[in-house]
C-alpha cells in the first residue's frame, strides 16, 4: 500500500485562492473590452510601470535589440531553436493529408489547415522565459501559421533584450512589450492598435492562465498551463542528491509549483527530504523553492511498481522524471503525463530549454486528456467528401431512412432529393414514393 509522507495544500484552499484570481481577471477583461488601448495602457502603467508611446516594437528597434545581444547568446539561442525546429518539422511531416475511396464512388478525406493568426505569450517578470519564444512562435511558424504575434512584459522598466532577440529569431511577425492579462486580452479581443488573433498560446502565471480560460471560445488556446509540476519516480538505484536537485530545480518556478517523489525505497525518501533541506540552504532561488516545497511538496512511498504507476497516473503531472533501473517499464505503462524524462542522463531543464520537445505542457491533471503544445495544435484537421452520382443515390437511401428514425424530416428530404436526382429507375420510384408519403 502507498503511504503519503508529505502532502500539499487542500483542494478547498486552492479553490479559495483561484476565486480571487478569477474576479480580478474578469474585471480586467471587461475593461479592455470597453476601453481598448486606453485600458491596456492603464493596466500596463499600473502593473508594470511601463508607458511607451507604442507597445509594438518597430523593425529598427528590434534590429537594435538583436545587435545588442552578445554573439555567444545568439549562438545559444540558435542552437536551441535548431533542435526545436527539427523536432517540430518531423512532427509536421508525420501528419499527412488523407483521401480514400471508402465505397465505390465515395471519396472522403481530411486536410491539415494552419490557424490563420496566433498570439504567443512569452512570460517575463523574475524569470525572462527566453525559451518560450522558441516553443510557441517557432512551432507555429513550422505549422504554417501566416501571422504570429508575440507579447512579453518589460523587466524593471526595460525591454528584455535576450527575449526579444529570441522572438525575432523565431520568426515573430509583430513583437509587443506588453505583459500579463492585458496582453492576452488585447491579442484575443483586439484594440485600436492590435488586430485580434484566432488562437492564444504560451505559459504564464495564475492570472495569465485564468485569462486564457476566460477568453477560450472567443479564441482557441493551446491548453491551461498552470504552475509547473514535477514528479520524480525513483527506486533504490537513484541518489537523493539528484532527486532533490531535480525537484527544487522546478520548484523555483514559483511558490505554487508542486514537486513530488514517488518511490519504492523508504531509504531514498528519507535521504531526499534531508537533501532538499540541505540544498535549500545554498540554492540562490531558495526563497521561492522553499515555499513551493513546504506548501506543495509530496512524498509517497509505495510497495510495488504497480502502486507507483497508479499513484503517478492519479497525479497526472506535467513533468515526470524516471530514475529507476528500468525506465522503459514506465514508458510502456504510464498514461497520464505531459512529458517523460527517462533515466538520470536527461532532466526537465533539458526539455524546458533546449533539447527539442516542447515545454508548454498540461498541468492540474489535464494530462488525463491532452498532451502539450506541438505543431499539431496549430493545425485544424478538416474533413471533406465528394460522391459520384451513383454513389450519392446509394448512400442517400441509407441516409433517408436513418434521418427518419431521428425525426429529421428536412435532413431526410436532402437525401431523397439526391436519390431522385441521381438514382436508377428502381431507386427513383422508391424515393418518389417516400417523398409522397411524407407530404
């Protein structure tokens, strides 16, 4: 039986905190709906102390920013983007259009059509999320999106140069220095200076996630990316230093970022708890990571690998590291996760920044029903059909009878019209009689 040694906040506490966030975001969205750019400027001034003449950077401003970034940093960004582009291209190539003759004369197919316009949010604040530019802008461009715009907040009243450089190198068509709810709402609703988009993507804090939730329907979204979650599955072959390091390495994202260990080794559980306290004494971001660990950290000791699987799938965490003697056991059997990191040689930081998989992933148990952001999220799989006259009459007989069962008599007549128009003598007689019976 699995034993919970440590748990985080209760569901009631989390719901109370979320209600406050929802109220704030609803008010901001209403303000931007009513007042457009004026409201965006007011929120930017109030929340970010940022009052530029225009939020959109000109081509000259972008060029100046790119030139100001060191060559080494640009090389590093280029390397990361090459990995992400390569994997996204392979993913795109795997998605083939389909056309098949399912019955003689009946042709069915589907096409993958890119969304026309996408707004990407690149978080800033304490952590300028340079990598999010690659993950969203670049992936959308590989998918074939025509217009990709991107917003990122100022940092301490300044343009975040490395982030803007990455946005430009990723192929953004428009770059705005604008943060938070006001950025998401402006892109979704549109203002006097920002044309609206069809879809919003990218991670962010609780307010950004709530803005996406409330704007969904008006625009599409990738997913509701909440606080970063990290689960380490480990057995007696793992070492506590690595487990602790990998949990805290993600806990630094924010004070509400859950970190968990599920293990079959009591000794490792003890050692990891001690090691986490030890590392928190020296970690530069310990102020954030400690709060996350104390409020949201989880340690579960299970008797068997089967119990580990059950507990891990119940958590359905965003990131799952597997530090066991046989990681492939979990690759073959786990069903609920955003991304897997198999073996001690890889880790979540690789996925977050550079290795090529996307770092925008499902949280809050959304991994039960969706994967993360990938090139396919920007594509609409749209079906089509066509028939020969003979096939239309053949299918129409079945369609008419099935529509009648459902009492959809207008639907039925659509089918009967084709049978009368395209059918042979026997079909025409049947369709005519059926129409007369109805009328």
